C-alpha cells in the first residue's frame, strides 16, 4: 500500500484526507474503502505474486492498484462508466499495466479472466453471487462483506471441493453491491 499513492484515486476536494483511515466519497454515492479494509481484504487473499485476481466494485481503482502490486494480473469490475473511465486514467498515469478495469455487472464477475485465485468484493451483498463461486479456482479465496445495508461481516472464504470454508474477519459497513438492469 505504501507504493500506491492513494491521493491520486481520491477526488481533489478530499485529497487532504487521502491517508486518513476512513472511507471517502466518490461520485454516484460510491466510496473509496478505508485503508484498513483494503489492507485486511488484500491480506486475507494470501497472495504470493503469481495469482490472477478479480475485484468487484473497483470504484476509483485504488484497491485494484494495491492488488496489482501483490498479484500477477488483476481484473476490476465497476458498473458506473464514469468511475471506470476515471480509474483507467489514473492507472494509466501511474504506469500500472497489470490491472484492467471493466464496465460490467459485478454479480456476473468477469468470465473472460477466470478462473481466479482470489476475488475481492468491495460492496455488500446478501450472499456470495453464484457466478463468482463458479469463477473461483479450487483452493482460491474470496473476501466479501455479507449482510444488509445496516451492517455486514467481512468474510474470507476458501473454495474446497466446490464448497466454501468461511471465516469472519470483522464487522463492517460497505456500500451495497449495485446491480445492472
């Protein structure tokens, strides 16, 4: 995280708070996750550097950029076109070339890059979307906030024999996973 300048991913009016351990607002009611959540989520994937990772809810692209320092390839999914374009521009300006941001419905994942060794979902869902489980490699890990808009548990899960072994990391509150029409 020390190698990725968070201020570049934060709207100009919030740059003075770029390193505060808080979520900061983006456009369209979305947020850039607080650094603690980014760190916990990335650590829970247990990356070694050779993996392919999927991030759902890429927002500004910050967490995808952090994951790009830890994995071989990162596919970020964001449903809001303006955020996708902004994230791509910042990643390009920082010469981060192992991260791609795609405009798509996160519930459907990104089958073109599957299977994934790790998946991070940066928005809350009532349950793990089935398409993400299908795209997770056997032995892979998924980190996702599960619950309703009033509170969730950040869960780390490993896929073993097609089923998930679950571990609750902490209680949290994320913006809801936005669904496409």
